[in-house]
């Protein structure tokens, strides 16, 4: 049986969702799997966020549905998504957006690694940086405690290539 066409790489900030997503996309391209890639952070980058959806989950799902529809029209058959899936409601929104089941891979790393990676990328500073590091630790605990993923992969002390290979093996097994 073939794995569902949509793979979601979930995890806290700094865990490597986007970097691993691009590598999985490259691998799928090399394998002739006709992939598309979407980053939920970009699809939900709008301000202000509504009070009842502070992380823009609905907007991200709505935009993902349009991106996936357009990508399928141009020939894509696999979808790789980078983004945080906090709960069952988020998962259901993504399944609605993609038109079927999704496979969710939770990427994990120790909080100290997350903080180091967030500091290292240099995108945030000051209070925003402090807030993001705290949010990463909070999400790491939440995603582990209320796990809605299909499988998890630890990214600590591993190369992106090794992680992407593991993701593909697990995705194909689903």
C-alpha cells in the first residue's frame, strides 16, 4: 500500500522542520515522486491574528488547500509540509486542506539544542528571541505530551541527510 501523499513535519521552533522538509523535497524530486513543499509559517504570516486563532491555524490550512490544489494541477503528487501541529484539531484542518489523511512526523531535540539553533539563525532579537526560545521549550513539552504524530525522529547531533532518510523510510512505511 502506498503512503498517504501528504507528509507534515511538525515540532517546535528550531528543530529543523523547514531544513528537513527541503531535503525530503529534494530526495522526492530525485526519486521522481513529483513533490510540492509548503511551509505553514509562510502560509500564515498575516497580522493581526484573530483572538480565537492566535497561531493562524485556520488561515494556514486554507492557504495550504489552495497551494496543494494548484500544485496538483501542475503535476505534483506528494506534499511535504513544515509546520507545527499542536493538537487533533490542527491535524483535522490539515487533512481537510489536503483532501485526505496526512502522515505527521514529529521532530524532536533537547531544549538546549532548540535554543542554540534559534540563536544561531539570527532572525529574532531582544524580547522576540527570548519569547521564541520559551515557546520552543513549551511546544516541545506539549507536542510530546499530547502527541498527534504518526512517528517521531530525534534531530539532535544528526545531519539533515540522515534525518531526511529516516523520515522517508518511515513515511513510506505508513
